[in-house]
C-alpha cells in the first residue's frame, strides 16, 4: 500500500492549474479549507466535491492517481466514521448489545469524514500541481509582510519546501526497507490488522536513522554551497500575476462566499 501513496508528489503536466501562480493556489487551498468548517449540512459537500473534480479535470490529473492518494487514508477514515457514530448520543437507529448508533452520530460521522476527504483532496491538488520550490517561493513572497514583525518567513518557507520534497523520498525509503526485510522472510501481507501493524513497527528505527543521515547530508550540502538566510535573496524566476490568476481569484472568492453562505443559511 505504501507504494501507491501519491500524497506530496508533483504530477508533471502542462495544464491551466499548473500554470497558475503558486500564491493563487495557496490562497485557493486555504480559503477552501476555511469555508468547509462553516458547512454543517452534508448536502452542501456535494457541490464542494463537484468544484474539486472540475479543478482536477482542469489539472489533467487522472482519477486513478487521485484514488491512490486516498487509499492510504482509508483506515483512518473508517476509524473516524465508526468512532464518531458510536460515541455521539442521540436518537437510536439500531442497537447491538452495548453498541448503539444514533442518527446524530451517523450525521456527524458523515460530515467529519466528508470534510477530511475534501481537505485531503484539495491539499493533494496543491501538491500535484506545485513543485516544492514554487511552494516555498509562494509562501515566502505571500507572507513577506510578516517579516516586519520579525517572523522568520524565509526559514518557514524553506522548512515547508524540504518537508514536501522529502515525502516521496521517505516513501521510497520505506519500500526499500520493506523489500530488504521481505527478502529475509518477513511477510507483511498475512495476518490481521494488528499483526501487520506489529510487523511494520520495526521499520521505524531504520527509517529514523535514514532521516537523520539525510538531514545531515542536506545541511552539509547547503553549507558547502554557501547557503545563508542573511540578506535579501533573488530568484531566477520571479512570481508575477497574470490574467489567469486574476480570473482564478474571482472564482475562488465566489466559491468561498457561496460555500460560507450556504453553510450559514442551511
């Protein structure tokens, strides 16, 4: 399953969404996630999902790639749904011994799981269509005004960039470690969920050691190339808004207002 994880991986295409300024995509992602928290009626999530599917269509990201990204969250979503259904009191729908599922619990579980799925899909779209370098540049320039109050924007943008860049690297590292242990007789696909989790736990130590080694190598490479956070840094490609970005901002603001209004009125 770890081989199919696509979260954090850049999907190289030339599409309308890929060509947008990274600041536009960051603002669109943030406003979309904020708007979701105003929605209480699960029916409102349907147009929100339609809006997301349209964006994925414009980004030319195939459905199989999207489903692979969600597959890694399947267990978390199932646990969240069951947990919320059982712990929320209300009008009972059915009971089995000490287990009771209420109508309010079921609605709350559907609302929470739908919200998580939509947020993951939107954040994934940002990662699919924006390289880590572009994302760091967008964060640094978009939040540059915070430097006036001594917020280390450049360092924060660099950390985000490195974190996103190393997600696929660590996934590949886990796969290599799993292959090495499988060649020594470890079976990761047999047994129940708890037994599988027990077999995966030994992967943590070598992965942690690899992460420390890679971080040390990265720090040494940056120092060897004279990297410093002092002074004003220039970029080879400057961020400039185009007419596409202005149109995208109008669509983003319209969608945000509509979703928030629907969440408050319905």
